[in-house]
């Protein structure tokens, strides 16, 4: 078959057995769609949190993208996929033009060409309000009380009536740099950080 079997063992450390077989081209191999596991008799069914969002999943590995898509769809999301940053940019712009932008984007960090960090830098300026809404819902599901704002002016007035334990701020706000906003909140409201 053209493969090989390897064995490496160190006394007191363990053994590794490897089997390598040539698989040939995998690009056209059908991927198996995972099924939700049934609960065992008498066991409580697995509760998957409901994610009723429009999401974009981006990964250059077809198998990983397939699994991510199905996990998110099983949780209730509507998922579009892209195999790289360029395709993701195109899908984001088309969705915005159709007034159906994505509420969150799941990005692979180690993609060839434009990596996930650089893609996120470009994509995060899109849909600020929707991104904040997704974050609010996720934090509320964790039992947190969340106050949100969409400009630098809004949180200053909110801080008059609440004392937050955590502040999350976008650095690229439309009316002020996020770093200077946090510095101002610390100075005027005695926040630690």
C-alpha cells in the first residue's frame, strides 16, 4: 500500500504507535455529517445553547470548516462558509449590500495569505451594533447583567448610575479611541484596571 508503521518507546515515559497510509487526493471525498448523540437511558439530554444568529465560518481546511458549520447549525445558527479571508470579505460585503449582514464571524487564525488576525482587523469594523448585541446575549446567558453603548459618549452617562465590575471596549470607536475612553472612565469614575 505504500504506507509505514512506526513504534517509539521510552522506558517510564510511554510508547507511540503510528500508522501512515497514503490517502490520495481528498478534495472531492464526501464529508460525513455528524449526528446529535442520543441521551442514554435515564440520562438528561445534552442541552445545546440556542444561537439564533447569522454567522460566517472561515477556515482554509475543508474538514474543520465542515465540523464548525454543523456544530453551529446544531445550535440554531444560520451559517455561511468561506475557505479564506478574500472569500470572507466578499461574503460580508454581499450580505451587507443585501441588508443581511453577519452577526458574528468565526475565523481560523492560521490561514494562508491573509491570516485570521489581519482578517479580523478588517472585519471587526463592520456591524458594530450587531456585534455588541451578540456579545450582550452571550454574557447574559452566563448570568451577567450587561449595559451596552455604541459610542464613546454613551458609557460616561451610564457610569453615573452603575459601578461595573468589567468593561469591554472596542478600540476603534467612531467618536474616540477606546484606550482614551477607558483612561477617561478611570479618571472621572475612579475605576480600577
